[in-house]
């Protein structure tokens, strides 16, 4: 029954679709710039992973992906790694260092894309540090373009810490997106034979119509387990 | 290029050499060693593995779903850098007037 509830969980659908779009954007950039050396890097914020998702780790994860597209590890990063290794037990990175290293990684490239998914799921306490770090990087690397998704309450933080550089677009997955998502889930459900045609029809009819209402209700419903 | 030199000094002199040359002096360099050294640097940069999450999401995508968004003027201007430099960031959010009733 839990699995069936996942169809009806507006929060689940919302989370899935917003990640869907981030993933779609990243791959479209890779395809569009396949003939050029244009690095792309992404991070997916997750409220269940606040302990590891520090600003330093997030910026470091972006740096890691950019470095991975380069033929050589930039000298500044290699040297910083060696210095850290020489310390007993190794030394973790501070956010200011990760910013410096990301800038070093981006130095050889003319343009790059950075995608931050679900910024609203990032720790509120650490959000200013993350956004300020991204602002520093974007100011010193003019070819960098940031794609950020998030729910409305983080908009003010984005506008505050990325002053003047953010274009905000209201976004709503259209009803076709929701219907196609539901059709896909129903089609791939191994237990679909247990579901009557009438119930399937009801799902396809009701969910797209009711999704805003469901979303309000579903905010207080535990998210159904997914395959993630 | 010889794969064993991939992580060594590049033509512009900006490459990283130190830890990788240590193995060269012993004539024991292998591609695996270089890959290991590179992996160590990458792991040190962050324990997070966002590409794993990305691969998970993308395998569950459906052809055509959401393609309309990639054709919007806002997205194309942002991607192609046709806007002013100041608009380097595209923030996609739910309509502030809708709040939690909004799908996203």
C-alpha cells in the first residue's frame, strides 16, 4: 500500500519533477555543447543529508566535477592536496579554500555551467555561506552560468546573496508533465495488474486536477519510499 | 598522448606534477597509479557524489517530458549567454503568490 500511496503523494511528485528538470537541463547542456570543452557540474541538495552537505562539501563537489573534465589536475589544487596530505590524518577543506580551488579549476575554461538542485532542501544555516561562495566564484569567472531550482522561500536569499545576477522565473510543470509522469509510473509498476482499470483511470483523472490541493495535504505526509 | 602523462605538466605549464612524478622516478608508473592519484585528489575535494544521484534521476526520465522548458526564451538566453553578464544565474522557482499550493 505504501507504494500505491506514492502515486498520490504530491510532495513525492513535486520532488521528483523538480529533480527531473535539473537532470534534464544538465543533460541538454552536455548535448548542446558536446563539440566544445564546456564543463558542467551539479549538486542535488537533500534535506536528509544535511550532515554531509556542508557549503565546503558542495563547492568541493562542483570543483571535483570540473576537474574531472580537465586533462590535468590544476597545479593549485594538486599542491593544496599535497599540503593537506602532509598533515597528520589529512586535513579537510574549509569553504574559503574550496572557493579558491573551484576558481582555479575554472580558470582554464571560457564557460561552464553549474546546476544547484532543490536549494530549499539545503540547510538554512549554511545557505548564506553557499550562496555567497557561488557569488564570489561567478564574479571572478565571468563565463560561469548558474542554474538553481528551489521553492519560493529561498528566493529572497538568492536575490540577497547573488545581487543583481539572478533572473527569477516562476515555474510550474504543466499538466502534460504530470500526466506523463503518472502514465510512466503506472506502466512501470510491477504490481499494476493488481490495480483495476477504474482505479488507474481515477488516478489519471484526479491527480492532475487536484495536484495543488494534494500538495498542500501531502506536505504533512511522510514521503513514500522511492527507488532512489 | 601517453596516458601515463595525462596528469603531468601540460603544454602551458599549468598542470600538476608533484605527486605523480614520484612514481615516475621509480619507473613503476602505470595508468592505474595515475588514476588512483587523480581519484585521491577528487575524493579529497568532496565526499559527495552528485553524479550518482544524477545518473539515478536520468535513467528514470521519459523522452519528451519537460522538453518544452528547454525551448523557453529564458532558458535559451541564459544558456547562450545572450543576456547581460549580470544575469548569469537562472533561478527557477514556484510563483511566490502560490506558495505551497504550487507543484514545485
